[in-house]
């Protein structure tokens, strides 16, 4: 159990029976009152942000978040299939909501980090995958790129290209079909050419 002042940025807690990440915290005292820890919490299940103030008498249970490497296999009809990193026979599917916006950058056979939540109220002892940690930057090959046209390039002109995973992103004009580029999976933006 964490005291009210130990609920700090980067900690994982169980709040309203769900795992939350503490995004921000600030302990302060209003005039003659007791101190309060004003926090911003992000649900690891839904991604929604909640503001909550913990008072001196409040305690929060620390969420036990484990990490494990898993391998992405393929996508079929909106289902994302994975296997354990060392045992391809142990396959399972995950929903896009769990994977997050980085799902469109997944390449077959890439290793990603699964965040596992062991719910203390769950008596079956079942561990639940609540999110994936993708590499921040991934290298992807450009499969379709239109030829550049002359024009106003002083403003850093961009064009749309299609990547090997099927996603389209905006890149600088000099990128050609067959190039390998680095993409930021958090923002979905072009980072650099390799």
C-alpha cells in the first residue's frame, strides 16, 4: 500500500478496481488545511485520464505490472495475433484497443513488450495483458511513392507514401519507393531515412 504522498509520477496504482498510471502528482497544502496530493491518472485499460485528490488518510494499492516479450504474427479480419516469444505454438489474439495507435506499424515477427496486470481481486490467478510497449522508432520500407512534382518546396513540402504495413504517412519529397524510413510509432510521423 502506498501512502498519499508516495503516489508519484510513473507509479502504477489500483484505483476503482482498475490499473492506473500516475501521469502527474502535486502535494500541496491549502491555507490551514491538511496536505493533499492532486494527481492525474491514466487508465491502463481504456486510456482515459482522471483527476483525483488523495488526502492524508488515503492509501492506494500499488498495481503489479509485469513485462514480457511477445512476438507479433499477423492480422486477420481486424484480429491481431501474437505468440510467446520463445514458443510459437502458444498463440493468442489481442484487440486493437489494447495495442493502441501503434498497431498500424506492426511488422510480422517483431518482438514487442506486453504489459501484464495481475489483478489481486481476481481469484483465478489469471494474468491480463493491458497494453503493448512498441519500439518508439521502427524501420519500415516504402512500398508506394508518387513521383515528385516541381513547385513550392521552400516550406518543406511533403507527400503521402504507403509503407509495408499498409499505412500511409506524410514524408519529405525526396523519399522514393523502396527506401527504408524510420517512423515514430507514438506520433505516426516520419523521423528520418535510413
